[in-house]
C-alpha cells in the first residue's frame, strides 16, 4: 500500500481506499489483491463472504433495504455492493457523481445493476464508502455526546452555555 492512501475497513470484508492522483492503472498490492488506481475511491474485495449482490439477488430483493454490505456509521444504513457492475458502468456513474448529477448517477446505476431506486440512492450517497465514526465532544454537564464539536447546548440535559457567565437550562 502507498503512503498517501487511507484504509477504512467494515467487518473485515470490504476495504475502501483513497486513491492517489495518478493516471488510471492496475497495480498489484503487496497482499496480492489488484486494485484500479486513479482519482477518487475504489472498492477492493478482500474476502466477500457473500457481502455483495448478484444481479439475480438484486432483482429478487425488490424495494426492501439491503441486508448485506458495509454499514455507514453516520446513518446506520447498509450500502449495497454489486458483483455484476462493469467497470465502464461504474466509471459512468462515478463521473455523474463528480459532475454533481446524482439523479443521472442513480439512473445509470439502476440500468447497470437492475437495483431499486432506493438502493441506487444509497449507493450514490455513499459512493466514497461508508462514513467513519465521528467523535464529538461530550456535554460538560451530563457527559453525553453533543451533536457537533462547536455545540453550546445539550440536547439531553438541555443545558446552554452560550454565555459562559450564566449557564442556564432551556
């Protein structure tokens, strides 16, 4: 693996790597797994243990939520992984995402995989991989996590410390 890459793993099955800004090429990694390189993100299959969906499984699943795939730690949804998507189709979808055309990306993905609109939306929203766990600062009064690191009031104990001289409760 190269020094400028970050690796995110979910359940030890699918690894997402940030690609470096080099022309596209197929580069074998030290662990024997080849990965296409270029700008953006790439999904590398290490061992699938049936994390991905074949076209027949996608069609049979219908509109229900995916039951397999990496979990997004921000929204809790499973992100479908498609076995039968061609490199050209994935390239077209990712190009639409880069051009900020998510609806066109969803249409391209639906045509390429046969997935439902809900699955296409999930995949397009998480095309860079599952979002990692974000640590936020705890409330100084109750210790529970605040929504953001800049929050000045707690949604659990309702304390407000915008004015540091007078800490109040909403």
